[in-house]
């Protein structure tokens, strides 16, 4: 006599295609909001804006707003480019000193050799793009971390700035741009002001908005944007599916250098003088602005708009501290707190975004 064991029932496994594809599911406003890397930066910007608006009345005055917006703009132009590079998985520590290098090239060619400013600007741009391409090529060919490669570029550029300027002018600065040919037209494009309601706003704000919009369109609407996210997430996997990893990263380094050239151009045409040691330390502010804006240090995640908002937080805090007549040393403490807070918030929002995508 054979005993029969009771039949086991196993839960039915849902078959592929038996239900609606979760990728096509409609998400609510909160779900869509959690997918945005710049959410934390936006909340931080609202907090900083509200705080300094309450602390000092000068912050909300037209002149006060023009001041902190201008401060944010010159920082934000490069921060947006640095954000693209960080999403691509790399860093550029030479971006800060590059703003001085390109300004010095323009000033030396215009003031000392009598070149037209526009021609000098083109040569300075070519110089920046060349250094950016070299940085990217060295990172890809040697396999060294971009931190090390661009740190070497930072030191080399800083030495060249000081050595060449002192050798040519006998000092560590170049001035006299106002008397150079082409200064007026170039100054109109890069260093003029826009009058709004009786208050003058620097045209750097326009360049900041243009840079942010272009970077966002590239990231979200083009194949190149997909490549940037792919190489930042995993260069090996990206290469296996046909993404031109080397070309993408070299272009990103060149983009950062070009943004630094733009800021250097704005500075030399606005102030008509440049110091050889300018820009040192700005590279960390660009990176911090990008991190505050939602970029991860590990790459593959971030937002150009977020980096612009991170720069806005910088400008509001730096000028807000001045308006409140506090010791400027508090700004460095603010940077430290914002950086740590941004890293924690970014990781939290990223984990939530991954759950929403599932």
C-alpha cells in the first residue's frame, strides 16, 4: 500500500507581461519630485533665503539682490560644468586657477603685445581647451585618478601664472585693458550691465542662465547626456554597450576648462586687471556647489540645475553674512555644514528615488 503525500501548492509566479509594465506606471507629484537630484538643494536655498531675508533688510533690496546674484553667477557658470564632469565620474582641481590663467593670457596678449581683445580671447580659449583635453587624455591613458592629474595641472598652471607674469611685467599682475583695441565691444558682451527697475544687474547672470539651460538640455535631451550618466555609473559597462568613454570624458574636461575661460573673461573685462594668484581655492567651491546641488562623489547621478542652485546658496550665504555684518570666518563654517548636510540629504533622496523607480 503506497502512501500519497499531500499535494504542495506553490504561489503562482506572475508571468512577464501579465500585468502593466511598472515603467509605464503613472507617478504622483511627490514621486516625480523625489526623482529630482536638486530637491535637497532647492530646500536648502529656500531656507537660506528665508533666514537672511529675516536677519537683514539689505538682503532683499534691489542692490543687495544684484550683489548676491552676481556672486552666484560667476561661481555657478563653472559649477554647472563641474557638475557634468562629476556626473561623468571625474574631478577637475585646475578649474579655479584656470580662470586666472585664461585671464592672464588675454591680458598679456592685449596689453603687452597690442593684440585685439577678441583675438586674444580666442587664443585664451584655445589654451583652455588644450589643457582640458590634455587632462582628459592623461586620465584615460594613464588610468590615474583625475584628482591626481588635475592637481598636477593646478600646480603647473599656478607656477606658470606667477613665473610668466613676473618675467613679462616685472610684477604679479597685469592691468591696462581699457586702452586695448576691441575692449569696448568685448566688454559689452561679457562685462556689461542690464538695468532693471533702476538697478544694474551684471550680464554674468545671463551667461549663468544660458550655461545652466544648455547643460540641462544636454543631460536630459541628448544622447551625449545619456553617455555622461553611463560613464559616471560604470565606465566598463558603458564601453561594453558602445559608449565612447574616452571621448566623452575628454569633452567633459574641455567643457570645464571652457567654463573657466568664460569666468576669466568676465573678470578681466570687468575689473581690467588680473592677479597671477587669482582663482586658487575656487576649485573646491565649484565641487562643493555641485555636491550641494545633488551630485554624488561617486559619479553617475546629479543635475546641472542643482549645481546652479548650489552656487545660488553660496552667493546668498556669502553676501548675507556681509549684509548682517558678521565675521566672514563664519562663511567657512557654513560651507562645512552645508557640505556634510548635502551629502547626507543627497544619499537619502537617491535611495528614495531608487525605491520610487522600482
